[in-house]
C-alpha cells in the first residue's frame, strides 16, 4: 500500500496482517470546546465545500485529512468530474428509499421517532423564526462573498476582477413592484443587487434592445470571477491547503460511518487499490453532497431531499452583437442564460430546473425544450442558431428547504457541510468558515439556519 499521502506526519500505520489502515487521532478525545482546537478532523468529501472546510479548520489549528473518491480535490469545480448524480448515487438513494418503505414495524417506529426528535431539535435550535429560507440565502451569500474577498486579501487567492454580473429580468409588472417594495429588506440582509428601470436594463445589456418581450425592470448584481468560474479559485485553495499541511486521501471510497456510544468511532473505506482502510479521527465533517444522505440516513440523521430535473440547451451564437455579455436570469420562465466558450465557438447555454421523480429520469421532454427555444428566440431574437441546439438533461438531489445543510448532528463528533443540488461553490467560503468554527466549539459569525445551533 502506498502510504505517501500520510507519512509526512507519522500518523498512519498498517495493522499487521489486516490490510486495514488506521489513522489514529492525536491528543485527548473529541471535545466541542474552543479550548481544544488541536485535534484531528476527517473531512469526508473533497468538493469545494470540503476543501474550504479543510482550509478553515487547519487555520484554527486542527490536523485535517480529506477523503474523496476522485483523483483530484475539487474535481467537479475544476471540470474534472461529471455533474449531477452518478448512477451509483442514484441507485443508492433509491435503495435507501426502498429500505425505509419496507422497514419492519418496530424498527421503523424507532427510526422514525429518532428522526422526528432530530427534526424537532433542528427546528427549535436551527433556524431563526424571523428569517425565511430565501432571506437566509441572501444573508449567507453576502457573508460568503465577504469571506472570499477577505481570503483574497489575506493570502492572495484570486477571485478575479468584477465582471458584467447577473441581470435578473422581470417581465411581470406585479412581480417587479413586489421586488421594489422589498428592496429595503433585501438591502438590510446584505443583498448587493441594484434595481434598474427598463431603460437602464437595456442600456446595460444592449442585446436586449431587440427583445420581443416587454420588460418591467431588472435587478443587477456584480459578480466575482470566482463565482462565474470556480476552477481557478478551487485550484488555488487546494494549493493553499496542501501548503498548510492538509492531507488528501484521493481515490478513496467511503463505505460507512461506524457509530458507537453516541459518536462516530471510525470510517470504513476502500483505498485506490480496493483494499479496506479504517480511518479514525476526533471530529468528522460530512461533505459528500447528495451522497451524504446515504450515510446520514443509515445513522438516523434526517436529510430531507427532493429531486429536480435540469434541462440544458447549448446553442451556437449566430450574431455576437445580439448575444448577452451578462448572465441573464429570466424570472418569468425561470431560465439562466449565459455566454460560454466551447471547442466549436461561442455559444449560449440555457438551463432550467423542475421538480421531478427519480423514475422519470431519462425520459425525453421535447415540449419543454421547444418552450425554452421559443423563449430564447423571443428574448434574444437572432442571437443563436436554434437548429443546431444540443439538449441535455440531468437529475439532481436537492435540499428540500433550498438551504445548505450546515451544523451539528445528534452524534457529538459528526458535523454536516453539504449543499446537495445547489451551486455549492457560491457559498463555499461562508460554509467552510462557519463549519470550522462550529467544529471548534466557536459561535458562527453569521445568523443562519445552522442545524442544532
């Protein structure tokens, strides 16, 4: 077995004759106290949420090991892994649902009671009753942007210069007026959007001058390059993690989390050669995205999810002057439209999502694609070649509340930092910084719907 990834600090040893690698904790048993920051924490998942968690945990003085099945940390953010649910994850989620449905009476009652208690505790200590989910997301987005900028200023992680930003289009007058009336509230929550009249929106985005759809107004938010293209940000953060001593166990498949006496005792996994390894630490952060639900459900931790089907169109640009330079969010049709570079040239990429059932995955929906094409032609006439459009669909597991799942669990040394189905990289810095403080027994800097807080 190649132990090069863990030999640098002398913490890994192969148990004779067992083929099981023990990564043993140093120091006293896990305590959720800021007085004990020097402990080993195992982060399960090296997506951008896992990598940011690892960075901030290391900055608070912990020894951090990150485990992931991909060959490269932050593989998805860096374009080195597929999007959506893998076939294995989909199958396991379906199996988990089937097991819950077929669970015998007493076992089902006990598991449901434990989940109900967890839900009540989350409701009692999780979210502020004064904030709705969308308001939580606005505050969290503002905190994450501020954290990313602080990271850029402190250690030089490039988040890029300001871009043209995101332009949310309102074609319903009542919806836009409701947004106008709510502006003071959004501003107080940290929303950086600027409301624009129709004339101002057309001036900002000349491609809309030819639109056949009447605009009521728009909201414009400048963005950072990291939010438009997280690949560079992810690569830089991985480099910083390695330089600071964070260790990555790549090509490792997490099999199960073993619970004993109200805490996680160890994690069973397979290494790159398919051999079993036993990973032990004092604290564990579950950051496996949609796959987190599989392990959480086995531990009786509620992870309420829905499923969404995402439809994506890629259309070659015919006339560059008619194509948008900003990213557009069509509020009425719930479509995101952005300009992308592909090997065949500049294209428009249009995406939209609807709630779906897993059994519907893979079924064609030509009517929806045709409706998307008609909307694009009406909004940006002559900009793209609809006859050359490429169609894609993908199914995603998403948090039922729409919020990332961050915080404590009923197991005192297991913590969550997962945002299944969402663009988790947008909130990565805020999520990573917050979970690092929670693991360390410190209060988060943000009022948010943290679980069991």
